[in-house]
């Protein structure tokens, strides 16, 4: 079951991984770069997997959007992805994904200069996503389980937009994903 579930994830990349969503890199290249930054930073396997799959919701969305390269609404891709991945992985993978947009809003509110460093597409989507958190929202975010992991993921997300930067392939992560996939009965 788990093996088939991982196959289906990779099939979604095969269908839509070439889409760019307004960024300079494709979804697949972005995912691979984020996972690589996570691994280089010493992240554990769950956070590497979360980094690889954090925009999985965009791939699901792409099955429904006419023009996935030019999204004009925020479809809450982080929740779409987390919901779908929750059937396969535990919270250490799923929660940083669910919170990676909140982590952007948090960093915009708490880290001077962070907003200025966002890519144009990321700054555009920030508006659709509700803008920077206020002080109360930032405090509530910090108290959430996996908030720190979501902030780490967010930094890999922001870094992983280098044209021609990836050196790994999706299939390189197959064993790691299988190790993390929940067994039958979960
Ligand atoms: Fe991303």
C-alpha cells in the first residue's frame, strides 16, 4: 500500500512537476532543491520529506486549474497537500507542510528584511494568503506543534529557487519516503 502511495506522489510530479507557478524553477526542481537544502542543514528524514513534498498541494490543484502557471487565487495549497499527505505520513512530515505558509506570514512579522528577500511570486501570494501576522497571530503560531520545523522548511523553500540548481532526482527519495510512510492500519 505504501509503495503504491509513493508511486502516486511521483505520478503527480510527472503530471505537473514542470509547472512553474510564477517562479523561475519548476515545481519538481523546487522540491528537489528544498529537500537538498534540508539535508545539508542536518534536518531529520521527516523534515527532508516535508521539504520535498511541501508544495504537493500545488500539484493537486493543477489537476483542476486551467492555467497553473498563473494562479490568481489562493487555494490554500498547504492544507490541500497536508490533507492528502496525512493519509500516508505522520505529523512530523505533515504539520510543517500545513504550517509553511503561516511560517512565511510569521517571518514577515518577526524578522526584519525577510519580506524584502521573498521572490516576486512569493510576495504576491503573501497578499492572497493574508499578509504578515500581527503580534497576537505570531505568538499563537510560535506555540503550535512543529512551528519551529515549519520555519526551517520555510527557509529551505525560500532558498530552493535556483535555476539549474538541483542535483538529485525524485527517485532518490523513494526509500526515505517508504521508511516514513505509515503502515497498514494507520
Ligand atoms: Fe515552495
